[in-house]
């Protein structure tokens, strides 16, 4: 077993090659760059992505992605503020689009845990399923997931003034969906359930902000005590129509059929569910 005097940092960076050594892996034609990710560590791939953007790329196509983490994270360009499109072919690793700053990420495959972690703006589209803690602490932008998601999706999702993040999931979710949610809009469509109910338990546990829309069957016992079912209004239907139409256009569904299903609207019953356990 190997040990590192410098801690985990050295273990992660050991053997990482420089951009100078790897830049031949970037093929740039006009404003489109293609990167072969086969055999690259997550840092090498992200370094090459940043290099491609600095060289003038506005779109980066990644081939042979297999588990590399943090894709899209190191692309903050304050002056001028560039907007990049990243097209991923393969299976990105954890924290895809973490802290995403307005860019667009499209995945042609499944994604792992932490998609959109603390995402600030932009869009992530996954043509497949995603793992646990999707949209954790997400504070802006939009995520579209075609299929299912795992546990604790939308945990600590939040909003501030005009920044209202949106998460749309085509399939279903596991337990603790919307846990501690503080803002944003989450739409769960259940398109792969048929007449079967959603199976998630503890939905909205600790939720104190935001709104969840669930299409399909959910029983009261599946909900956390901090949320309640309320009536839909015209504004809710407008929001659903916009995002479900975009979702359907992206993944090839019929928006009218989806909108014709039964939707539940869930909101928190208190803004401070655990206030009694604090001194102030």
C-alpha cells in the first residue's frame, strides 16, 4: 500500500501529465475542438478542455469519456464571460458540471453522482440516467435527465431573487427526494412507471422552500412531514408547459401526452422546520 506525505492531493496528482505533453490530443477546427479522453485522468481532461477554450473553441466534443470527474468545473472566464458547449460521449464521473458558470453540457450516456453540484447557471442535459445527489445545492440554471435518478436528488437546492434553478427528471427517484430543499423547481415525470406508483420515501423531508411537481401516484405516507399537497394554479401549468415542452423536444417525447397526466404540487408547510432545536 502506498502512502502520501502530502495527503490526498499528491495521490490525485501523481503522474498527471502537463498540457504541453497532451495538447496533441486536442483537434481544433474553427471554433470546435475534439478531445480523445481515453486514458486521461480527470485533471488532464479538464486541463485540456480549458486549453481548448483558451485557443478559441466554443464547443468541445469529448470522446471515450469513462469516469472522469468535475467536467465543466474549471471554465470560469470573467472577462469576457465565455459560454461554452460541451458534448460528452461516454460516462462522465462524479460532480459533472459542479459550479457550472453558464455553459451547456450534453451527455450521450449515463452520468454518475453529483450532477450539477452547486451549479450557478447554464444547462446540463443527460441522455440516460444519473446517480445520487443530483442538483445538490444547485442555485441556478437547468438540468434535464431523461431517465431515473438516485437518492437525495435536489438536496439543499436553493434560489435567490431572479435565480430559480429547474430540474426535470423523466423517470423516477429514490428516497429523500427534495431533502432539505430551500428553493428551485423540481419536476418528476415518472414516464417509465406506467400505472405503478413512485416508490421513493421521505419525499421533501426537511424541505423549507421551492416547489416539487410529481406526475403520477404518490401516497401521503411517502412524504416528509415538512411538505404538503396543494392545488395547482395557472402559473404552475405555464411553468410545466415550458419545461416539459423543452424536455420532450430534447428527448423525443410527446409533450401533450405528458401534460395530460396527473400532477401533484408539493410545497413546504413551514420555512423553518427545525427551528425549535436552535437557540435563535
